[in-house]
């Protein structure tokens, strides 16, 4: 009986080893699990009606230099930011912007201001051309907020218009746009972000033109009698 029991034990051990080897071989034949696809989104809004050039435009012999916006901490990355609650920034794991919000926005800002303002030239910094005015933007925020239903995208920035020669501030204003997301995911956030960008660019370019117009009226010499 002892001899039979020992033989059975040896067979059981061999069977276990065989099954383990077969299982390993089968697993090696299975396809490796795929990683989740990474989605990359562009900030490329459709022009808003206010982006059109003014009907009457007496072009100023002035050049405007547009600096790259400066983001608030937490938003200076290509990662797509979302906020599950106020003041808590998280990022989508498998979705990102093609570049940082600031670097995507600066070219759009140049185009929008160039279309709406009566200026000799609008150039992006850094530039070798001497500028008469400079447009600085700071405190840039672009994030999808999930503490509202539906979620919404907040795009905000503070703009400062500077007279370069006088080293004085022409005007300053904070812009903030909120747009509901069409879906509760990164795709919906990207759609809402582009709609928000179109609104903000339209408002900011009109403000730039109006601020330069008021400033020009104040700085112009009085008319001769």
C-alpha cells in the first residue's frame, strides 16, 4: 500500500508539472493585451463673427507684438486637465493636447487680432521687428470642470496691452468663458474648449481694437483751431 501510494504521488507531481507547462505554452500563444489608445486633440476653433475685419478701418502705422500666454500652475502642460472638484486638478490618462494650451493659443490670438484690429502688423514674439505695442496674457486656465452637470470647460486669461515706447499700460482686462461639454469625456471637453476659444478670441481681439482706439484719441495732439 505504501509503494502504491508513493507511485501515485510521483504520477500526480508529473501531471501537475505537465499541466503547468501546457498552460504556460498556451498563454504564450495568446495576444498581449493592448494599451489604451492615446487621443491627441487640437485647439482649432471656428472663427466667430467678431473675428471679421471692421467695415471701416483707418490702418494705424503701428506694430503689435503678441507674447506667448503664461499659464497658471497645473495648466502648463499638454496633458488635458479636468477638475473633479474646485481647486483639484487631475489629468486624463489617455488623452492630451497636441501642445500646451499657451503655445496653441498664441497663433490663434495673432490671427484673431490681425483680423479685427487696424494695425500695420501683428507679430508673434520673439520677433526682430520693433513693436509699438505689446499684448501680454497671463493666468491662462483651460480645464474641464466635473463639479457641474453637464461638465463645462473654463477658459480664462488676463490680458495687458502695453505701449512699448512709453512703457505704460494702455489697458488691462480679464476674460473668462464657460461652455457646457456635449459629453462627459475628453472628446466632449475638446469640443467645448474649441467653442470657448472662439468666444474668447473674438472678445479679446475686439477689446484690443477698442483699447487702442481710445488710447490713440487720448494721446493725439489737440486739433488746431
